[in-house]
C-alpha cells in the first residue's frame, strides 16, 4: 500500500490452500487479478502477473465499446496473449443504488468468489458471506444487514464478460507513461507512484542525492492522480469573489486569481473564457478574476461547494459535477498555479479574501478528502511558508507531508519555501527547538561580523544599511528589502573582510520556526518535550492539529479525547476529561496561547496565527480539526460546519491569550466566540458516531458520561476565563 | 566509591610516570597509602596492598599512645612485616584552625607530595600547588588564596612519624570483623561495605536469591558506620517532650519512646537511668519518656539540636558532643528501636508529637547529613509505611533508598512495611501507575470471589463480615480489623470455595501507592509520564522532593530552578521562571495538589500528606527540600530554618488544593502561610551561594535577574490564588 489517505493504492496478494501458507513473497503468477478503479488500468501495468488462462476483473462504469476504445494496447495485448478471461462490473453504481454510498468491497468480494469457484462452490461462499454480514451488522439493525445481502447478490448479478479479440495479439505492448521531461519525476517519482518502486536500483537514490531521506519539493501537483468522482465547477456569473472556497480547501486545488491583460493574453482559451471583472475597489482596477480548480488533483471532498458563499446566498456558484467532464480544466491550473503571479498585496491578508491570493506553499497533500487538519497547515503555509522551518511530529501530518517521494511543499520563483523535517519518535518539539537555536546562532554570527566591520572604515551608505538591518533583524517584512540592499552594497564595498557575509546570504533573514503535529504527539507522547520547549523562552510556534484522537494509527484515544467519546482503548466511552493543554501552557505566563477553529471564525484564526508568529517567544496554537475518525454525519464535506457547531455549543472554545497584553496591565485573554450555549452540547456530539454509538455500546453509562462531558467542557471554559480575564 | 552521600567511601588509585599510563587495573603494590579517616583502619584492611618498604599516612586526632593502643593487630603486623614507614597528621584540627572547616584535602595533598618526592622535589610541588590555588581561588578573594597557601604549608609541618615496633611481627594478623550472626549481613552486606565486593563469588548472589536485584530490608541500622564527629546528647531535665528533634531528623536516628514498667525493667542500664515521666495527659499515665539517639548511625548533621524546642526556649536540652564519647549509647538504640513497641496511639498523629511515636519504616539512609529530602520521606514512611508500595524515580532518592546492598527500609514485627522499586529511566510514574492498576485488579478479583460466595449459603456472621469488608474496602484503618475477622471466619466456614481468599490474604488490604522522586524527574525527564498518570483518575500519591536542581548528578538546572539561580547549564544565572507544576496539575480539576515545607508549618505538612493519601484519585505533593547543592549559609543544619524563611518571603508557598472542596461548592485552595513578604525575597536568596554568587559571576545582569526572580515567585503565587480561590 502507499500511505496516502486519499486515493492511496493498496495491492493485496492472496493465496488459498488446504494447509496454511507461509510464503511472504508476492504472487507473480496469479489465477485471478481484480482492479477496483479503471484509471489504474491506464497508469499501472495491472495484469503483468496474470497467468496464462487467468481471469481479470475490472470495476468500471464504461460500456464495452468505450472500454475497448480506451484500453491501452498493453492491456489488450496481454489479455490476448495470455488467453485470459475478462469480466467487468459497475460496482460504484450498484453500491450507490443499494444505498451503500461508495463502499464497493462487499460487492467485489462476491464477484471474486463467483469467479473463483476453485476455492469453494459459490453457494457455500454466498452462505458464509451472508452469515458473516449478519454477524457484523446485526447491531446496526436489520436494514444494514439487508443492504449487505443485496450487495452480495449484486456482486454476481452485475458481472459482465467482455470478449477478447485474438487480433489484439498483434498490438504493440508498449507501456505508455506520460513523461514530464523532469528526470527526477519521470525516473523516480513516477516509478514509485506506479507501484514499481521495488524495481528501482540503489544507484537511482545516489543519482539524486536521496540517501539521507531527502525529498524534492514541487512534485505532487504533477502527479495528477484524478482520483475524484466529482469535482467543483465554477459558475462565474454567480461568484461574489469572497475566496471562501479556496480558504476551506484542504488540498489547495481551488484558487482565486487576479489577472492583468498580459496574463490573460498568454492564457489558454479555457481561462480566457472564464474570467470576470475583479471587484473590491481601486486596488484591482483593470484586473480580471477567476476561480481555477485543478480538476486532476482535486480529491472531490466537496468542502468548497458546501462552504461557497454564493451557494449559501442561494445562487448556484460552485457545483460538484462528474470529474471526467472537467479534466480539460487542468491546463488552466497548470497555467495559473505555476505561471501567474500571486497578487497577495491587493487585499489585507488578515481576511479570507486576502489570504486567497497568497500562494499556498503546500498543495495536493495525501490527506483524506475533506481532512480537517490540512486547511490549517495550508493556511499557515500561505501566511509564512516563504520563510518557514518546520519540525514535524509523526502522525497524519508526517504522512500527508512526507511519504517518500511525495511532499506537498512547493518553492516559489525565488526558490523560497518550507524546509521540513520529521523524525519518527515524536521528538519534533526538541529538534524544532534546535532549529530555533541554530537560527539564532547563525544570526548572532552575522551580527558579530557586521558589528566588527563597523569598527573599520566603511562607506557611509553601507554603515547606514547595516544599522537598519540590525535594528529590524527580527522583523522579516521590514528587513527583507534592507537585506537586498545590504547584499548589494557588500558586493560593491572595498572592505574585503565583510564579504564573508555573502557566504551567509540565506541566513540574513530570520526564519519562522514551526513545530507541528497532532494531539497524540502534543498532549501525550511528545508532551514532555513540548513542555520543555515552552518553558524556555525561544521564539518558536507550535501548531497542534487537534483531532482528539490518534488519527494516523487508526483512532486511539488521547488525553485530548473528550469524555464519552469512543475510540480505540476507550471502547466503552472515555471516562476522563479532556486535558486542558492550553491552560497548562498559559500557566507559564510567557507563552502565547490560542485555540482556533477555521469554520467558526476564520478572521480570528488568521489573527491568532499572525499574533503567534509575531510574538517573540513560544506560541502554542491549538486547531480544532474534524477527522474521518469522528464519523461525522454527512461526512467530511461538513467539517467546517462541524467546527462552527462545536464552538457554538462550547465543545471547543476559540480564544487568544497574549502575554504582551498582560505586560501592558490588561487581561491576557480575548474570547473569540459568543458565550457558548452548553444546552446544545448533547445534540452536537450526537452528530458524530464516536459519541452517538455510546448509548448502543454502553447504555448503562452513556447518559452519565455525556452529561459529564458537557460539564467538563464547561469547566475547561470557565477555568480558561478565570485564569485569563 | 560507594554512592552514599554521607560517609561514602572513595578509594582512589593513582599512578605516576614520565609517559602516559593507560592501565585500568587497580594498584596492588603501592608505594604509598593514605587514609583520611582513622575509623577506616578498624573496619577496612587498609594496607593490604602496601608494598614492602612503602609509606602509610593516616589522618587522625589520636596521639601516638592512644593510636598504638587502638590499632588492630592486623595493621601493626603488616606495618612491621612490610617494614613500612608510618606517618600521621591531624588534618581536621589544622583545617578547622586555618578556617577551612572540614576541608582537609589541600592539607593532605601537600602531605602526599612531601612524602612522595620520587614524583618531584617538594619545592617544585609546593610552588605548583600554590600557583594552582591562586588560579582557582583568586575570584573568591585574597583571603581564600591565603587560606589555601596556609593549608599547603601545614600539610608538611603537621606531619609526625610514628615508630614501628619490630615486635609487632609476632602479633596475630587476624581480620577482626564484628559478626551479627545474620548470614546475609555477615557474608554479603559487610563484605560489600568493607569495599571487598569484588571478592564476592556469583554463588553468593544465588544463595540469597538476589539475581533479580532484590535487596533485603532491615539492614542499614546494623551497619553502625560511626561516621559523625559529633552527635546529640540529650539533657532530659530540660526536655519538653515535643518530639521536634525526631521530626526533623533525616536519618531517623533520634527517636522518642514511651515506656511501660516492663519495658523499663528489661532495658539496659543506660536507658533505665535516662527516662523522665511522660507528659501529655491521662493517655500516657504511668509511662516514662526517653529520647534515644542511635549514636553509631547518626551522621551528625546537627538538625535536631538546631530545631530542639527546649534549646529554642533557652535551655540546654540537646547538645552536639564528641561522637566517640557517646558510642555506648548505641545499646539503648538497639533495645528501644528494635524491641520496644511504638506507641503511636497515644497522641493524634496529626501533630509533630504524635508522629514522633510512630515507627519510621525508613531509617539510616545514605543521604547527606542534613538532607532536606529525607525528613519528608521518613515522615511519609511513619504515616503510611505499613501499607506502602513505592515506585521510585532515579536521583538522590534512589541512591539513598536503594544502593545495593543497602536499603533504609525496615519491616515491623508483622513483616509489614514498604515495598519499593526503582528503574533507572525515570519512568516510575508509569510503573507506579501499574502498581495501582494491579492492586485494583487484585481487589477486583477478591470482590468477585466474595460476591459469588454470597450467592451461596454462608454463615450469617460471615455474610455480615463480607458486607462490612466490601463497604470499607478503600478505608484501610476501618477495614484492617474486619480483615482479621474475615480471614478467621473464612478459615472456619464450611464453604470450601470461598477459601480461595486465603491464598490472597495479603491482598485483602488496599495498598497505599506512592510515586516518589526529585524535580529533575517530575518537572523534566519524567514529566510526560507524571502528566499521563494524573490525567487518569487512579488513586496514586505523587511525592516530589523539590531541591530545584538535579541533586544526584551534581546540580544541573531543572525547570524547577528559580530565576537567577546558578547551577550546571545555567552558570550565569537561570533566566527562565520556575515551572508552576502545582498549578499545571490543578488545571485538571480532579487532582489533589499540595505544596509543603516541614520547617515552615509541620502540622499543615502532615495534614496535606494525610489528605492526599485519603483522596481517592491522583495526588501531587511538592515538598520544598534544601540540599547541599544550594550552598546554604551555615550548612544543612539550617535546612528547616531555610524552609521557614523561604515561605515567609514567598520563595515557596505552602498550600493545599482539594477537589473534594470544589465538589462541595467551596474554593479548592487553602493557603497554609501568612501573606508572603516579597520584600524579604532578596535577603533570603542571598543566604545561598547558588544565588549569592550571581553578582560575582554575572555582575551586569545579577540585579535584573534577582528582581525578576522575585516577580516570578509572586506571579506563581498570584496565579495559584486566582485559580484556586
Ligand atoms: C514515540 C512513538 N510512539 C508511537 C509512535 C507511533 N505513532 C505514529 S503516528 C501516531 C499517532 C499520532 O497521532 P496524533 O499525534 O494525534 O496525530 P494525527 O495522526 O492525529 O494527526 C503514533 C502513535 C511513534 N511514531 N513514536
Ligand atoms: C532518562 C534518564 N535520563 C538521565 C538520567 C540520569 N540521572 C540520574 S539521577 C538524575 C538527577 C535527578 O535529579 P532529581 O530528579 O532532581 O532528583 P534529586 O537527585 O535532586 O533527588 C539524572 C539526570 C536517568 N537516570 N534517566
Ligand atoms: S472538492 Fe475538496 S479538494 Fe476539490 S477543490 Fe473542492 S475543497 Fe478542494
Ligand atoms: S466561495 Fe463561491 S462565491 Fe466565494 S469565491 Fe468561491 S466560488 Fe466565488
Ligand atoms: S487527520 Fe483524519 S481526516 Fe485528516 S488525514 Fe488524518 S485521518 Fe484523514
Ligand atoms: S545530628 Fe542529625 S542525624 Fe544525628 S540525630 Fe540529630 S538530626 Fe539525626
Ligand atoms: S526537640 Fe528538644 S525538647 Fe523537644 S523532644 Fe526533642 S530534645 Fe526534647
Ligand atoms: S538531595 Fe541534596 S542534600 Fe539530599 S542527599 Fe541529595 S545531594 Fe544530599
């Protein structure tokens, strides 16, 4: 398998026999090969290992004619030479008709047993599958059992054999992979992506200097995995240019652009045809506006459509449509995302609209469709990505940010962007602290060189520029142009010694150091380190993506999980209270602490991130992050709605605690929501299976636990207020 | 070396040569042997490895006649047969005359070079030593340099050669070791204590079943190391029977006793002669009172004398006198400590007086003389030792509680006492939690057996007793007599099945689970685990012996160290604030949290420990513990005074935070001191070299740091109050 959460490929090898099989090697001569997604057929060499006379099953919505037309010669050739049998089924359609949504596995399992009666007669298999379904789903009610039985029956009824033309034997069996012309991508990334990583020689790693685990950035966008069934279509006439769609997109695959005439002139037709006049005042006078979806990278989560302001105002502005109908939009994304200037200076970047025009330094990560963590990560990348050093925990973040060879990070035209590292053992608070210390050390060395230089005879302009630099050294926005000038003057100066600075050019600008991870890391495993870092007074920013559960490892309970929630290790509902990590950090007095929820108050979330980053000391920002593990009713396209509701009922309270205010004699705490209505708490949690299952699995204690849960939430809130106000 | 902090023996092996020497084996044929303490001569075979014609130097206050009379035959025989030279010096007297207190090393170093001119001519050695002293102490001023120069000169002037009688060759060279008759002690403990552990065969460890690191208790008291120069002498006529002396003793080597006529009749004469009528009401009618010092185990710290209430009232009640003059008192300790009933039921054990009559389940630990940690440990052992399980961190606690073969723990006549474990890696919060869980599991199993039994036909009295047991299962005081009855009835019952209980007899009583360590463990290294344990709601008691520094490893700074303090890693004064561990634990809401200082308010300290232990949930008690690393002016005999002063000036604030009060709608916090006078803060810290050195090593920032330190202390206090009241 690959570790991506959305559209990751899993390849299973199964052997059957009368006695136990202990082989650990792959099946290279299979009786049967099954493929659950037809797009794989084009990318992967699916039937290479099918034996002569074997059977191939494909899940597809194509009819015979379309399919035969679309099939690569490689597939046809192999089917013919192998004298194979070829079956298809439209399991997606069946699943959705039965009411199983996107769950096709029961259907395909039935097909499997039907086509492989060498294992056992189908009647027997059918009986066993139905019994098993009954056992598994009885708890969820008769209707669910019935649905699974239907799926089993459909798995045979929906099968269709496709005739193989013996003439195909004459076709050229070429593997037609799309070449980008980038050697790294074509000979390394693509090979791994095509599940052929085993074939890579060690020399490949040496060739690109990857022996130390390095990954190149600017990669994932070019994969264009086209894994969405549906993607958004923009109806420009109804758009109010609010940029909310791009603000919520976990994958940065929908973006607003401001285009000048030249950029329009150079654009592909599809872009030229799809622009409207930019609104928002004199700043954008003469510019055109466009929302561009990267349709081949979008994972189809639907969040942008759910949150679209135009839609909310009752006008059909963004609409989910059949993905395949929109793949031709991708040329627009290629052009706009990669060749057009991001015009981040037209609107204040404290607003959702302003942020929309900032380049995301993180795009197309491997996170789940609709993941609640990634919008925060993407947002931080837009605000600070240009100068960021990230020490990343292990968890979903490390998977979607760094599963070799894929990193979602991109550099801009100046080669600037996020430098990122992860170590397996949740010690990133520690090494992030090291990143800060070493950055300080480098700056101190530069300061030393400059101070010494000033004691010599230098050009007056250079002296002045050095002074300006030293004065603004910790203010990146101010110092950036000064650095350009300083470097220029140092290149020209007659003083030879000061030219040592040129060897440290990239260190002249202070870095924005971030320590990022989930609640399993921050509340539990890595908390000792986190605490040690905030106890010190160094300028680091800690971002906690709080899913209230160990998401990556399949949903274990953490100290962040709330009372009454069901997770692994707390199968009968957690009895303890959620740890008040924010308040614990606040006790230090010198730590900037915030809790944010993008879906509840995006402007305050942006503000918190900016305040935290600007604060010259440790900052901790806890981000409420809905996750696929929560079992949110209606799925993750509702994640922003959930954040809003969580805040309204006091389940999660957004606030900012700023030591700078305390130093001014003001209360440190600013609450960023209305007084919560704890009366709505129970209804809120019942929208998620992690809570709604409780009355079923633990009827005796469910009510008590859920009442306690609300009480604990309230106590958490009251304590924060008492301490901070 | 052995790892004891008080009176630990260090044996150094030195080789000299023109070229570098890389031998790692011991010197077995020494030109020169030096012994810094004359009592070693009696216990250890000091000159076994002296070569023929070699030189032996002894530091002693004895004159020739006394010395020769006292010297064991073994020593005399060897001196004569080896044809050795024998020198003595009274370095202690010289050091104290020069003003160097107990520091004899410079003096003895000079003697060494004088007697070993084979290494270099003495003039040269003298010059080098003086230069080195100048370099080392210049910072501390001319007077200190001068003092060291004097010490160097005295090292030769004070030497005296003792004539060796050739007749000694005829003496029997027997090693006269005192035998206790206890095989474990005589053939194992003593051998290690005599620095002959290397000679122990592996079979010895097997013989006593020690392969798993087990140590037997009831050991240290019998070592009688006699390492004190001075010990307390009790003037009974001036004693007010307050028991303060025993309350503050770190080594439990001074204890009050209440004796009935029979106990007096059986006592050694020295006890008979030294009793007074017990005062305190009808409870002690007819009993006699005595303070008994174990003079051969006392380490001579002087704390008891400094804190004696009689002394404080101006009457000479306890007095430090020459130790050797009091060694005959030891028979009294042998009798009273080990053979007389501890009469803990005569006074309320919430008072210092009452606690005094409780048996300490910990005695004669290897801690420093006057250690601030051990009085808390000893006190806890008196209150709960009978039923304690201890999970101990690594640090001074693990050294003075568990350096093989010595543990200070003792069992009472019923074989009850402290079960103790330590693992090196500061994970005792974790395994202490495991002790709790397994105790719960055992109790649950017992409950199950009893509940099931009740469904059968049982004798009515047994049923009633089972009910009483189940009702009081978590109340050790109440359930103890019930258990006796229960076991009795189960033995007699006709029901065979219930007799399974008899196999779990020792588990019928709930255990008092303690997790104990220093601040390096609790604030830093082990904090992640500690936090995890308090986040759960299990009934464990966490005792933090807060020396504000990693004491055992030589004084590294911890997150508990206060701003401005000098320690390893913060050599120019710590800039960060002390972590508010108590408040961080309080944020959970369900944790009982207290800070205590024995020297400031002993009654409240006892109360806190009792409340914590009784609380059915996690408790955290932070104990302010002066330490030799603090450089307390006047030494550790002032440690209780320091605790008092620390509280008065707000350096440390004693309080109790009880979730039970919050549940009743009351404020959880009770402050156990008057409003601190932060104006006294600076004067207080200046009494300790860890702070007073700051203006010398960091004059530029000292004032700022010390001002900040007081502000941080105040903020800590205010935050506790704000949260808790
Ligand atoms: C020291 C250590 N223990 C356990 C693990 C295994 N592990 C990898 S990811 C993970 C879950 C992390 O959960 P969380 O921090 O909440 O991040 P999320 O996946 O929810 O984003 C765990 C336990 C590890 N990497 N390191
Ligand atoms: C994980 C781990 N790191 C380091 C050590 C080394 N070590 C042993 S004792 C000690 C000092 C402990 O100090 P503290 O907890 O304050 O106890 P104290 O000695 O002051 O009583 C350290 C660092 C260790 N035992 N385990
Ligand atoms: S559907 Fe989801 S991934 Fe696709 S553009 Fe919209 S928000 Fe982004
Ligand atoms: S959210 Fe909707 S209205 Fe707003 S910019 Fe996007 S498409 Fe337009
Ligand atoms: S945090 Fe949850 S939703 Fe996001 S990638 Fe991980 S498992 Fe998926
Ligand atoms: S001098 Fe110290 S060790 Fe000795 S009895 Fe007194 S307090 Fe205890
Ligand atoms: S402290 Fe002094 S007065 Fe009090 S019991 Fe001890 S010896 Fe007596
Ligand atoms: S805590 Fe300090 S005084 Fe006590 S034994 Fe350790 S080093 Fe000595």
